[in-house]
């Protein structure tokens, strides 16, 4: 059985206490305001390195959406700067409930790094447990991270409609955005034809921690017929990674459509529902 992609606050604290601290990456981010370096500077897990989602975990917005995948050079440089090497154990977190941290988890796997886990419940759970918070800048030696064969899969934009017809394309946004009733971020409302709505908010409990794998398996099982493949999109490809993590907990492999809704609507000839 594969190790869980999650780690609890207590488990992470124990690793620090045993002198086996992993490389810890702080990926705090807010949908409306972007990467939250100010939050990191106000208090973070000791020795954690801040990673800027907008600048280091995404390329410049354009036809690929608001958060296209970063190019290899940018991502490798960011990981090395944060102290990540090929043999590093890595833990990623955000403020909770890991919607941004999951982007870092997915990208590390996309670039071939298997030893990465997400702090379940994020910084909120670390603080709730009474564990220490640091405010001093954390200095680490540069890592030697290299890009290796991918451990994650993507769905190309040209294949999206055929995929949605023959398999299961999950839209991870809020129901009202999926239905096109409101659209707070992108210039066009609606969803990709054939997609099925499954909000990321249904992946976690009231504390922002992922639901039990058995519960997730039960909820996803009703959406994924046997033998069908799964792909996920959201607004810009960030929270979709949270859905992919939840699907993995449920034992279901899923691909990411990186451009997501914000990339889909850059071509007016693409259909919208």
C-alpha cells in the first residue's frame, strides 16, 4: 500500500523532535489577493520556506489560463532555492484546507518527486495543536532538485471535449460558479460541456482536514462508473489539485486539465454550458 499523501501536525512535529525534519514549504495563497507572503512573514512553521504560487508555481497568465503550469526551469529554480533536493522529504502546507498546498504537492509529483506530503488541515491545525510558530527568515542551503519523469498526468485542451463525452470530467468549483449563476474571478460564467460538478469543499471536514478515505471513496464512487477515467479542472488549475489529492485518497487516479475554466474561455470558439 502506498504511503498517505497527507501528514498530520502531530506527525510533522514528531519528525522535528526526532531530528528528521523534512523540507517544509509554505504555499499560502488567497483566491482574491494571490500569494500571501505577508502571512508567512507574520508567522510560519519554523524553518519553512515560502514559495510564491503566482510567481513560482505558475507561468504568466494567458491562453493557458490564470495559472498555467510553470516551465521546468522556473519550478526547478524555486525548489532548489527552497532547499529541495532529489532525496528530500518534502511537506507542503498553506493556511488550510490545503487548496494551495495541493498545487505544490501535485507539481512536485508532476516533475517526478514522489516523497512529498500535504499537512492535513494546514497551518491552522499546527497552531491548534499548540506547536511553535516562527517569524524569523529561514535560511537554507540551496538544494539540487532535478526534473524527472512525471508521476502525474495532464489532460490536453484539445482532448477535453472527447474526454468529457467518454469519461468523467469533474469541475471542482463551487456549484453556483459551475451553474454560471455567479462568476467572481473570470470574465465568462459557466462550465465545460459534459463536466460534472464536485466542489473541493466536500473533500474536507469543518476543521479543513480531509475526510476519511472510505468516505471519499463513497462520494466519488457515485460519480465515477467502473472503467471510466477521471480528469479534474477548476477555475485556474489550483484547487483542482486538491480534488486530485482527495481522489488519490479514495484510490482513484485522476488527470489535471491545467488551463481549467480560465484557459478554456480564452478561445471564444470553445463551447460553454
